[in-house]
């Protein structure tokens, strides 16, 4: 494997490279590798920018010192974590908003301090886990009032026993490399605007945990079988799957299932109530792929720039949901539905033990995924941006639409 | 649709480095010295005063992309890419409004 040469095989600086996920061709390996390294370098630059701000003082000096004490692979884990991205974005937003905040300037100072401390904390956690792995309990752990301390990417944790001794543990892992987060502070966080994390947070019992892990494992195996490259997209671009249970599996409860990706938390996805036995492996496959595609696109955007400004005032009516959604979500949606359609179609072609109910479910979902593409209007013409867009974006959307119309025999003259 | 399912596939070298450091005995850095060396270069912070972010913003602007992250931290509805895994008749209306 040659990580330096692979990215050179694909021009990953242009949005057009993202079409490889729709083709699952030979260049996809190089595109994934290139996007990941570009994102890593961009995150390093973001940290560098935060540390170089003279106003960040002693905390920035301490972050820098701890970061420099980490080996390169641990530094990469910090930089690629959802937690780091979320904190630097908030720090960046506070820096830009403060000069015009007037009487609210103190609130933005507090936001800067809070997020700088969050970055300090996550760098310390990575260092503490590294030290513990080599037999040393750091001052950070000795002084911690927490009983469990997680790595920023969520794939490792330290637990304190009643004697105050800390030991390393690994959370459940999907495909040997994606953490399934059932219990952490991140998993139990209440987020009012989230469709998943605003729901009640109930504890999964042992049987429900087993159901969740088995279903996720079977879903990933199904994806690996149907489209092996999509299994790699998940393993490369998702480090943490947060699972929220908000309902008991009692017969009289109306079920609510959902999944979510948040742009400020790249590398994470959220699933709601997948412990319910009614939720099929096929539904879980689609959901994981849906959110992983968002993560793939978000990684490119973080490395190269966002497709569009996040303007929540100008919205596009989604041809899939009928909801008015921001341009950024709409562009993502075109990729997501195309990729999910490809996955489900391949699944039907290769799965040998799919039962009638699951087969009917997949056919329904194929129809839903395809429907948004089968409108007469060019998908790119629905974008509501007031700014000029990169030309690749509209071309990619219309190419996917044309491909889907060909597949379903929809001509322009119909 | 071209069938590429039988092509050889491998996990990214960067993913292996990142996940390897947290799993006992799974470090493969010694097997990929080139990747390891690239990692050193990609994560090292050698100067706090360089202009990398300014260059990034200029490049993004030139390509009609948005360099600024402001807004993506915003928690207004639409900042989350949410979808209902299955649309059941009894599904709560409050939940469906998040869908893309």
C-alpha cells in the first residue's frame, strides 16, 4: 500500500471526483484515500490557526504542548475526530461573530473559551489513553471526576473502578473499526434541534444491545456483499455510530425510527430506535449507507470548501420528501438517494436469503429513491443559491438524474 | 450499471493508521513506512504563523466553494441531515419535517 502515491491518481480537489461513489469504479480507492489525507491536512491547518491566535493564550500553549507530545497517529486521531471539528467550527464562528456583537461580545468570548477548553480536554483525553496503554495513569485521569473517559473518535475508553484504578476498554466495534456508541456522554447528550438526540434517552438492556449489534453487523455484511466499495466508504469515513433508544418495544407504542448526520460532526452518524425487532436489516443497511454518504461528502467539503453557503432562508423543495430543505442538504440528497438506490438494487441481485417482506420493502424503497430523479425539471435548476456555484455541482446532479432516467426508461419527450 | 463487485478492495492506509493505534497489536505503521512518513508530515504543526488558511480560502473562493464554516455549526432545522428510516402511517409528523 502506498499512501503517498494513491491520491495522485485522482484529482480530488474538484467536486467531480465525488462521482466515483456513484460508479464504484477502480478510481474510488484513490479518491477515498485522497479525500481523507486532504481532510487531515485541513484539520491540522485549522488547529494551527486556533493555536496561532494570540488571544487564546495559555490554553492554546498547553494544547500545542500536549499535541506535540503525541505520536503522529494519535495526532491524526484527534484531528479527524468529530469532537475536534465541532469545537473548531464553534470557535471559528465565535471569532467571526464577536467583532459585530456589541453588547453580546461577552457571550462570544464565553463561546470561544468553552470551545478552546473542549479542544484542550479532547487532546488531554487522547494523551491520557495513550499513557494508560503504556501503564501510566496520567494526572488528567487521577483528577477526573468522571468514571469513564472516551477517546475523541470514540473507539477507546478508560474506566475507573471503585478503588480508583483506571483500565482501558474497547466499545463494541462494527467491522472491526467503527465504534458503536451506546453509552457515552455523546450518545446520551440532549440536542433540542436534532431529530434523533432530542428524543428521550432510555438505557438499552443487554438483550436490546445484542439486537442492535447483531442488526448492525448483518447490515454491514449485506452492504459488503452487495457493494464492497460501500463497505469501505463506511469504514473509512465513519468512526462512531451513536445509537439512541427513545421507546420501549411494547406492542401499543407507535414506532419512530430515524437516522441523522450532522455536518459539524463528520465521522459520526446517529440511529434512533434500531433495537425494535420490526426494523429490518435492509432498512438498517439503507440508513447506514445514507448517513455514510453524507459523511463522505462532508469530508470532501471540509477539505476543499462547502458546495454552497449555509443559507437557511433560501430552500429547495425536495423532490423526495416534499420538505423545503437548504441547498446544501439538497445537493447531498441527490448523492444519497442515488447511492442508496444502487446499494439496494445490488442487494436484491446478490442476496440469497431475503424473505418476501424484506424484498417488498426494498422494492418500495427503490421506488422512493428513484422518484426524486424522475421529474422533468433538471435537478440542478431547483437550486436556490444567490451565489455562483462550482460548475461541477450542477453537472453531477444532472448526470445522476439522466442515469436514473435511462435506467427507468424515462425520456424527455414522455 | 457496471458490476464492480469483484474488484480488489482495501481499507485506506490512513484509516489503518488511525484505528491501528487504538487497538492492541494492530499497528501496521511498520508495514507501511511511506504512509507513516506521510502521516508525520500531515499532522506536524511546525509554525503557528503560516498562511495556509488564507490560501485555502482564496482557493475555495476561486472555485466557487464556501471556505467559511460559519453556519454549519448552527443548529437550526436543516443543519441536520435527518431521514426517517421507514415511513409508517403512524409516524409522528414532528419527525417527518426533518427529512431531506
